[in-house]
C-alpha cells in the first residue's frame, strides 16, 4: 500500500531499494550465500547448499507471512526465517541452512547489501544533479549576480560560480558515498564472534561469504563495533547537508522579491489551494523536506554506537529502521534536487539589474581601498563603514556622499562592469574536475 506521503518522501529508486520486499530479498540472499560459502569450505554438501539457494531464490514459495508474524517474538526476523527455510528444503538439506551464523550475522550483512543498492541509486541521482549544476555553471559562467552573506547583499559574483559551488558539493558528496560503498563489510562471527560453530572453517567461510556477496571481509566480527554503520550515517548526513544547502539557495533565489531563478516542472506543479497566482519551487522545497529528516536519523545511529559486550540489547535493533529511513530520505532528497536543477530557469537580466541597483558595497570597498594608504587598512575600513551609515541616516545615495568628500576621490561605478575577481577561472576548474570524475555514480 502506498503511503499518503510517499510521493514526497519515497521519491526515486533508493526507497524501493530498502522496501520490506527488498529486505526479504537481502536476508534470503545472505542465507543462500552462507550455504554456498559453507559448501565451498566443505562444511555441508553442495547439493544441500543448492537446495537452500533454490529455496531462497523463490520467495513466493516461502511462508514469509509467518516470518513477519513471529519476528517480534525473536527480536528480529532471522530465527523464524531460518525455520521457514529449513521446512522448505526438508530435513536432509536443512543442514545447509544458517551454517555457523548468528542472527546478527545475517541482519548486518543484509543491511550492508541494502545499503549498497540504495547508495547506487543515491549516487546516480547525485551524478544527475551534478550534471545539471555543471550545465548551469557552464551556461551562466559570466552572468553577474549579487552575492549575499548572512542574508544581506555583499558583493557581486556570478551565477556560474554559485552553480560551480553546488557542483563541487554534489561531486564531493557522491565521492564520499562511493568510498563508504567500497568498504562495506560482511558480518560473520557466530554467537559471540569465536566462530566456534563453524567446525574450524569459520574464517574461510567468512572470506568465501564476502566473495559471494561482493563485500569486504574482516579479521574479526564487528558485532558491537559499529563503524560501518557510522560511516554510512556520516556520509549520508553530509550528502543531505549538501542537498539541503543547494535547495535552500534555490528557494531563496526564487522568492517573489528576488525572482532570480524559477523552477520548471509539469503543469499544475507548485500551485496553491488558496492563491491561484502562486508557483512554488516544489522540487527544491521537497528536497529540503527530505534532507531535514536526515540529521535526526544520523544522530540516532551515532547514539546507537555505544553497545555492550558481544551483542547489544536494543541499540543494534534500533539501527534497522533508522538506516533504512535514512537511505530512503536522502535518496528522495537527491531525486527532488535533480528535478529542481534540471528544470531551473535562471534570469540573468534580473540578476544583473539587482547588481546595478546595489553597487554601494563596491563603492564602500573602493573607498576603503583609496583610504588605506594614508589611514591603514583597519581605519580605512571603519571610515568606509561610517560613510555607509551617513548615507543611510541622511537618505542620500552613497555615491553622493562620497562625491562630497575632499580627502579622497572614488571614481563612480556607473557604466563599469562589476568586479567578480577570479570567478570565471574557478568555474572552469570546477567543470574540469567534474569532467575528469566522469558521470559514473
């Protein structure tokens, strides 16, 4: 059943990658791989492992309803799943079910598989968003826009540099996710990490299991050392922060009073139930909404790192729905941002007009530069600030206030191009770095 809010908070492919059905597929994939790894090391007959693999490949033939019903009784779904698998393959081949493993081995390894698939979807969305930002940076490399610091007008920059900043953030986020993805580990330690139930072949089984699933192997089990989960949480939280920052810029630039960008989108997108004139930047707003959920989920996962002895009583359990939700919400945020950036319509004329009407910051800077040789940099800065306050208190243009001074001459800025420093060369560098990285997620 689709939730009322899935359209917003289950956007893109990451949500499907961590669905209940995906969880079951991952659990079964791990159990099948454990059977094959055990057969590889001679612990169980290959025919038995084949029977388990076949049963796991056909979820429709398994009594998964019982697994759901009995999951809470065991504290996790693995014990009832093991019983269902044993019943499905029969007494002879049941020897190859769950060989030497504990429930946490299966749950943690399945979680890594889910994370890998969701990360692939998230990185694909981030790559598409980065490509859209790159096109904006390229197309608007030299289009001036007013830079704003602490929500106030500062100095001119270019929209190309703004978009290049978005681009490097998005590329950086997907690079971090890629690094985490590359190190996702298998979990296999048995009841307390000793591998005592693996007949002396536990380490070999762990290595074979990692090879089967394409995960990294480990020297010991990480049952209560939750660095893999923490690494995922940190990288996902950082990605959410980048997405939220870009989305917020778009929302602010799309304000009616600013109107320097607008979102595209299908007919009817962004309308209001009460105000027919409105066209809200819904994609950027939705990206922010999804990203806003991430910090709390990250905090829960970080808080769950403190775990006792060889198996945590509750902290481990809290990770499953939390990481699932984090993967889903960051994936949704990335999907919304891709949509927003892909259809974004900057208005260079509006941007340039704002800069031309707001050149007092440049005049103040020019005054400070002119006074610095005689007053020193600090005193010149204070003198320029005094001139700005004088203009504000008297209601006169700053240019008029400066023209009345006899101690220094500041040439008027009318007709001159705004100074945007080395904005263009930095845009070029960001585009080159993006091209070198390529579009591979």
